[in-house]
C-alpha cells in the first residue's frame, strides 16, 4: 500500500513502521537487481515472473550481481570488462542448461527404478 500511495521508506520509519519500510526497501532492491540483470544479454530470463516460485532466486540473483560488480570494479579495460561479462553470462547459461539436463536424466532414472518389473 505504501508503494501505491508513494510513501518512502523514511516516511514509514518516521511513523514507526520499520517493518513496512524494510519491505519497501527490499522490494526496491529487488526491482533494481532484476533491471540490472535483465540488461545483460542472456540473463534476462532469470528475472521473469515465472521464476518467482524459486526459493533461492534472490540469493542466486545476488550472486550474479556480485560477479558483475567484481567485473565492473576490476581494473580491466572497458572492452575486457564487456568480454568478461559476456563470458560470465554464457557460462551461467551453459551451467544452468547442463544442470537442467542432469535433472531430466535423474528423473528418467528415478521413474525407471520405480516401474514394476
């Protein structure tokens, strides 16, 4: 509701609603993190609403942001930073695809093991 009426976290804190202020700050942090990751080619799908059920999503996105921060904060040239960001995004995509394929294999094996006979 605070977001709808345009109340700021500081205003909520001033009226004794630290809990609501914290939630509003966390929501703003999530939006910023999602926008930042969406801007990286190949990572935009990680921030889609369909993934909201994923329990560790915030932790995963935070780790990705830390990686991007490390690249940005490095003393590499702008071109090297861009290349490393692309490599990082490609590796994340590759790893996620591999893990998904492993999961499908495990599911097939588990289903086969449960079949009578």
